C-alpha cells in the first residue's frame, strides 16, 4: 500500500463527486419535469413495431391505404385505445375499400416525422396523426408530400393537404354529470386531471354544470397531477379526494385505469374519459365520456374516396355520432339512464346546449348571460372554471 | 358509498408512508452499492424492470410473494450488467448507470406491452381489525400493506448489516479504499458485486411496490423519475439506511401534500405544489452536505472509483 493510492481515492474522488451531483440533478430534471404543454399525454417509447421490413401497407391491392399513429400503447383503455377502436370500426365498415395500418407508441419527436415519411414511402394515402404534439411534424411531412392527405387530431393549424378533427366531448361530459348527480347522494365530487388547460376546462365545466342541473349544491374539487401519464400521482390524487370526503370522482388522464381502480378501492364512484372502464370498477363505475372516432374516420375516409375532402376542421357531437356516453355501472338508477337518453336526444337536436347561460365563474362573476349560449370557439378557448369548481390555480 | 372526511395531517402521513416506500426500497439498496464504492444511476431502469416483472409474474398466475421476488431478481439481473461493466471491465460507473437506466426503461416498455391495461389482484392493505379503525394511528400505522412494513424492516436490517457485521465492515472498507481492503484480504470484487446485486434486488422490489401495491397496474415509465430521486436521497441521508428511510418518507410526504392540499380546494398553483418535493430534496441535500461535511460523515471515499485489480496486486 502506498500513499499514492490513498490520494487517488481521497481528493480526486471528491472532485468527481461534484460533477456527479450535477449529473444526477440534470438527470432528475429530465426524468421528473418532462411535460407536454397541451392536449394529450407524455407517454413515449421506442416504436413498437418490430424488425419487420415494412409497416404492412398493401399499395397494389387497389384499396385506400390509411395509416394511424398513436403516442402510447393502444391497450391503455384511454386516449390511444379509443383511437384504435375508431380505426377498427373504420375497417369493419369499409373493409373492401380501405386497408389500415397502426403504428403505436411513437414519441412526439423527430421519430414521428420518420414514421410518417415511411408510411408515405410505403404507399399511405391518408395518415391520421392522433396526438396533439404531432402537429408540427405532420405539417412538415405534409408539405413534402402534397399527394397524401394528413389529418391531425385536435390541432389548430392546417395546410392544403392537412386538416384537423375533434369532437365535442363536453356533451357526454355534461350527461355524465347529470347521471353522477342522480346516482351519488353526496354532492361533493372530485376531478383528477393533468393540467389546467382549455381541453380540460371543457370537460370539467360541462361535468360540473350537468351535475348542478340536478343538484345546485354540487361542488367539484380538482386535483391536477401535472402529467398525462403518472399512475402513482393519479392514485394518490383519487385517494386524497376520497380522504376529504368526495363521493364520486371524474378521471381525465391518458389512461384512467389507475384513478378508476383507486376510486373502487376507496369505495367511491368513478366516471372516466375515453372508454368503458366498468371492468376496473365493477361496483363504483358510473359512466364515461367517449370519443366516437370510428364515425369521424368513416366520414373523413369517405370524403377522400369521393374526392370531396377539404382541409376544413371537422368537428361534431352526439348529432354526428362523434361522441357517446359509456355503458352505465350497476349503481346508476333507471331514472338516470332514462334522463340521459332524453338529454342526448335534446342535445343532438339542438334543443338544449351544454353551455347555456346564466353561467357564473368560480368567483361568482357572470360569464354567460341568461338566454345566451357559448359558441364553439368560445368553448374551445375556455380559460376559466364555472362556479362550484374548487382548487387549482386562481382563475 | 360514502367516505368520511379524514384530517389533512392524518391523510398526508398515512399516504406519505405508502408514497415513500417504493423509493425507500430503491434508496436503501443504492446505499449498499454506494457504500461499496459503486454508484448505480440505473435505479430508474431497475425499478421499471421490477415493476413490469412483478406484474408479468402476477398476471401469469404467480403468487404475490413470487411476483415480488421475481421483480427483485429481474432488476438484479440488470444490476449484474452494471457490475460486469464497472467491476468486471472497469468501465465508468456514471455512464454505465445512465445506460442501465435507458436499457431498463426500454426493456420494461417492450416486454410490458401485453400487460398494459391488464387487471390483477395486487397487494392490499392489511387493515387488522380493531387496530385499523383506531383514530389517527389507525390510518397512519395500520391501514398499510405488508411491503410498507417490509421496507422498515429492510432498512433496519441494512443498518445492522452495514454497521454491525463483518460483511458490512468489508463493504465500507471497499468503499473507502479498495486497495487497502484488498491488502487486508477482503475480496474486493466479490464484495462490490454483492452490494450491487443487493441494490438491484431492492430497486426491483421498490418498482414492484409501485405496480403491485400502490397502483395495481403496469404502465410504461410509471416510476416517473422516482429512481432518480432515490439516488439523491441516498446522498442527502449521508449513506445511512435509517436516515434514507426517513428521507424517503419525507419526500413521500411532500409529494402527497400536492394532491391533498389541492383536494382541500385551496387556490394554489398545481405547478408550484408539484415543485415542492424536488425543492425539498435539493434543500435537504444542501443542508445535510453543509452540516455533515464538517462532521466526517462524508461520502465513501472511493465512490465512482473502480478497483484496479492488476495494479493493486503489484503493490
């Protein structure tokens, strides 16, 4: 043993320790703070398609080749699942005219641009980019490939060969609020979601107004998890609401499974976005607001086949079949089910509107006057929450 | 279906134990590795592999005990890669650890694909009759699942091993000065590899806690950075298992304060609340480093320095 050795492990060790600390913090920041500014999820992962040389387009079959890209796994019983359900519905309806290819788990990075270009190279005629963060990539690929039709979900920009599509999910959220208030005795509800942004406010406000149309005393406590995909945080958020005494909770994240399961374990009712999750909460499941992408995809693909496609934004609600209410759980009384059918009919016919005045915000200020209804652009840019919603940032 | 309101402090403490348990397992494991002079930044990846392997085992019919053990073993295999790269080949520990994290994230995502959205019976709170319904202490101490208690036992055991046994002495000696330890007849390589593997096993159990007990599901990247926090907590706790456990609970408490405060309906920005645990971890790190730097509870002197077998043999 010589002195040189102890020196080597002593002094220099500490110097390296500092750079190590820096490395840890940078890594922790990368790991902990990766967020996405807008509509859907942060979940990313390497492409799921394996080493097969092609994506599976059949361009010589004479069928229209339609590609779908999702940001997460389609088995999430959530956002991506519902897009895949839409794709499957499209295939079932137009099997003889359309061939679809799904590529899931594509991060919102240069990766998605490569996948889109590969789809084009392999013969895709229409590409559905289903995640909000794909917009800029889709615009770039669309510019390079003017003969291919691109459709982006929930985006606000277009190009000659790129259109956008969305659906009025506030309609089923309103109905879910009515049904929940008719099912749960306790007028305190909870709401678990990611970020305080407009697409969340559509749903939160519609759900609250629906519930208040049954019981004026309904309050909705909101917990934001700051992530579209953090099952631990969602579990804890539901638990915290249950501990504070709410009787039902609406879960709005990419995959609501964690929240719905946590609600069932805590013995409270659950409502969720995207899909039917009754199997995860056999006792407490009430209903959910569901995107009806199948109809949207049929309409878009139909217009491409008829050469009537334009780049104008596509949107619709119950009337167009673009949204629906999920199957009811066992706790929902027959009267509530009947009421929901009636509401769906009236909303579809335009007889009633979800955001009909008078509507006051959380500070009691009147935002929509009696006799007025909010327009779709107004709804899409919601930056306030209705009276009865509690928690979150000051509005 | 009604739920009685629980005082905020009780609800937060009760949740803090659960929220901190996954990190506690991983951080106590990391304490072993770092005490032996090997930092393993791959905790995030190992936790994910453990979380996924636990669910995979459970869904395919394994018992809960088997699922937890499988999670530990799977993560341990990943840790073996780190051991091979650093102890075996003398590779840079930081680089190998970060690579391990990326590999673990990818592997768990790939093999976990079929298990997204799959239901299984997970680990539920014990709720011993009588005790669980006690006011205040009931929710905090008794409405917990068995792994919460295991984490406490493991931390105490880790302290005992590190500071009261011959093996612990060897581990610390190897972490302070492997050449001297080697000269004294300690099997440096074997001790370091053992410590890394123990660290991997516990990280896997920590991951399994998140999937099997805390959330009852598998989702990609479900650890959401907890593995990185575990690395920080080990340092903040000055490489001591009991303190590490307490640090994990403190971090857990700050983490759950975020939803619980929001649930009370007060108007605080969720972004500010979400920042608090990380801010707390940094402050704790700074404070403990300042205080203990003088008192000599400093880091293992040979941390991140590989043992150069051949050179030592010549001396």
